[in-house]
């Protein structure tokens, strides 16, 4: 599979103290997924998601060219 573009964007909107509205946009080779969610500042699932995205991005950036 040839992939020309992978883009992950998280837009954080401050609505009320302690609560965030997030726009998650994933654009992978022309297929676009847009999801809006709400999370509390203490939401561990959101924190883990961000950590996973960073890890995957680093793996792709450091991948050996074959």
C-alpha cells in the first residue's frame, strides 16, 4: 500500500474549567475521520491516546527504510 499523507490533529477547546472539548482529525491518504469529544482534565484515556499517538509517530519517523 502506498501512503502519501498521514496527519493527526487534536484541537483543544477550553469550555469550562476542568472540561475540554477536543476535535480529533485523522487524515490518512485521503480518508478523513473527524470526531469531537469532551474530556475532563483528569481523563486518563485521553492522556493514554496522546501518548500512543506520540509513540507511533516516533516509530514511523525512526523506521528503517527497506
